[in-house]
C-alpha cells in the first residue's frame, strides 16, 4: 500500500466544503459538534468536539497535526471563522489572520479597526448594556440602526421608543448603535491571496423598507458607471488591507453616499443562499472552492462566465402566519423555498425573520429577466394565512 501523500487540511463544519475538498483530493479533517454521519463517512478524520472550548479543540488539532501535518485550517461559516484562524495561528499553518477574523466576527471591533485605518464606516457607539442604547441614539442623532455586535439582527429606529424596543428585541448581548447612512447598497465579492485582493463581482443589493432592513435581492450588472464601480472596488481592497485580511474570501457590503463609499459589513466567507452560485455564473469563480484552494496554497480555479445578467430576488412576507403555495412551482429552474406548506413564517421585518427562499434568473436581456421572474413568482401562488394557535 502506497503512502498517503495528499495535502492535509482541517475545516470547521460544512457540507458544501466537504464536496469541494472531495473534488480537490485532499486529506480532510472535519471538526463539528456533532459531525453528521453522512459527512463523517466521507472525510478522512471526523472529529466530534465542543467548538466552544478553544483549548480542547487546539489540543486535539495539535495532536493530529503532530501525527500527520496539516497545511491549513479554514472555515466558511461566520461563527467558526475566528476559531479556524486561531487554530491556524497556533499550529503555524496557513489561515486567515486572526485579527481580521475577529474583526469580521464582531461589528464593533470591525468599525474600530477600520476607523483607525481611515476607512469610512457609519458613526457608531458600542453598547455593552442594551439599556444604554437610547443614550447612544441621542448622542448620535436619530435615525439610527441598532444591531447585534455579533451575529445577525438589526432594526432601523426613527424614534426613541423604537430604540428601546430594538434593544429589548436584539439584547441581551452587546449591541452597536450606528447613525443611519442612506444611499444605494452594493455587495462586493472578492478573494485574497498573500494580502493581494482581487474583486470578483459587484452587485446592486436591495433592502426592504421596514425597520428590519431585510435583503430583498441583488442585480448584476450593478448599475454603477465604470468610475463609480472602480471607486467601490478600490475602497473594498483598501478596507481589507486595513483589516490585515491576508488569505480567504470575503463578502463586503458597501453603501454609496454623496461623500463616497461607506463600509457597512465584512464577512470572511462566501456569500450565502444562491448568491455564491450567482457569483460563479457571472465571474466563473466558485468562491467556496476558492476558499479551499487559497487555504491549500493552490491557484484559484477560473472558468468562463456563463451569464452576463442576474436578477436575484428573495422570497419574504409582510406579515407572519402559515404559508401555503403550489409545490409545482418548485419544479422550475431557479426557484428555491426553505419552508414547506403549513410551516409558520415570520415577517421580513422580524429580527429573526427574513428570506424564506429565492428566485434567481439569468440572461442577457433585463426585460426578459423581469418577465421570467414574475412568471416564476406567480406560479408559486404564495399566500400567508393567520397562524391561529
């Protein structure tokens, strides 16, 4: 039997990542809590471990690394990015810089680090006790956005009473109160190798009108003129450099104001939902595969783009209740729903609500894309009935 000379990599959870690593033919260590049986059967070393105990995880990974050296540790999940960076630093292998990982995980830290580097972000104040949110809002001036410092959840507040309600809903953890910055928003996808960033795509991002500011869709091309798009790209490259973002992929949200770009958020991972697939269609780059290739020190795979225009719309609801729809509509390409008929759904403005599915269409004619989207949407016959307990 020949020796196993495949390069080794440790990843923290992820079905899609395991698919990619299978295709790359590497020795895979999968850390999860617990590891799904299906994935445990597909990797070389499945490791069920408490990912909240960093010392225990470090000890286990160090032992594995001593027995069969790893080349990298990475994750494409927000919650695990800091631990992956920490492990890579501790055992001395390739991974995202720990300071960058921690900044992308904590929005208060992110804004402080960017502000210190001269990158514009919304004026904000970190709030350790949600009871102090109203004082911070008064200091900044309404309207403000109250958001969780770690994790998802935000509410736009135009009155003091709304700030109190938002802090109660989003607490009890640390919050960030920031001055609301108006202007069109853009989602910028990129990858970085040895500190050199390449922008993969810029998409116009749409958000709902309610306090939850839920995402409602994306468009490519972005609608920016070449000068504006170049400005947005350069702004994102500079922001990532300030964060010491050295190895990995990123999803950056930027708002364009009269005074120039303002950075809203940075995620050290590929975009979620079907947005990663949409980015691959318009750029030829699979960002999940790119994350694995960067971790392994390999060139990023590039394929010819297969679409010039994308219309991506989220499926959400303006009120809570029980959903019903025509399941035959799911047979059409480009339609995904995350809920079954009879499931309870939250409104898009609920801090724990948001998108319940996506409809994504591709083509070259924007008018044809709009027509196709509306046809697909109406084929679902979506309706929400009152959820009577």
